[in-house]
């Protein structure tokens, strides 16, 4: 019988530029991003970094403009994207973004 590699968790929705927080409001350190869930607003993006606001860019997610409720889901293959420390997002024109991580 296959076993799970590890449990996954969800960040709080990030609506402004800043650190991604767990459900208890604590900044997320070393982890692997497994899925990205974004609520579209105006056409925009979220730049996800390791190492804080000026750290290494891990991925840039562009979101489309949506006059009605819309969302984008990006499942990441394999083990996901490794963030060594201080998971941070720079939000531009996107309503919110939640990361599934583990």
C-alpha cells in the first residue's frame, strides 16, 4: 500500500506584499510549495521568493483580469518548489494567493 510522503498545509491568503503565513500567523521558513491557488483581480502577478523581500525568485505567477469571480490553480509536479527560508510574496493586481505546502 502506498504511503503519503508528508502532510500538506495551506498558507493564509496573501493579499498584500509580505511573508506567507501559516494558519497560526507564523512566517513560513523551509518548505516545498506543492500547489498555488490565486484569486484573480485585475491582470497582475505574484512573485514568490525565498529569503524575504529581496531574496531569490522561485516563481512568478501571472493572473488574468476577471470581471467575475475567477481563480487560477497551478499544481506543481514532483516534489514541488523548494523554499530554503523566509517564503515571501510580492503582490501586484492579484486579489489573493494561497499556497499549499509541505
